[in-house]
C-alpha cells in the first residue's frame, strides 16, 4: 500500500462552490484504478483543502499523478499551492491498528 496526501488553497472559489464541485467529481475518484479510498479534507480556518489517498501500490499513485485528473488539479487557477506528498505504509503496525 501507498499513501498520498494532497493539499491546496482555494483562490477565488468559495467553499460552497468547492463542495458542490467535489460532490460532483467524487464518483470519478471512486473509479480510479488502484485507489482503495480517498478522504476529502477541508480546513476553512486556514483555507486548506485536499485529500488523503490510500493506493494499492506506488505505481497506481504514479499513474494518477501522471494522469489527466491530477494535471487538471494542478492547472486549475482556483486551487493554488498544490502540494503532493507520498509515503510507504509500514504494514505490520498498520495491520495491528486496523489500517488495512
């Protein structure tokens, strides 16, 4: 498994519009190959939004990063300061804490 955390700030897009947008596109993410789950994030106090992605493997995450959806996020002027970080999952302790 592999974890990806993506964050960004809204720029010229209010939170209500953003929420409407993500409600519309969530099914697209549900169909991504290799994506086990995505948790959508929002912190209105710091204007930080994004997601925590749990991928089957690093290759699935890289395919997403090199694909159309992620390119659209990076190119969208309403979503500024896009940061993507990824992490390997420590399997043994994660299994103990029911993370997989």
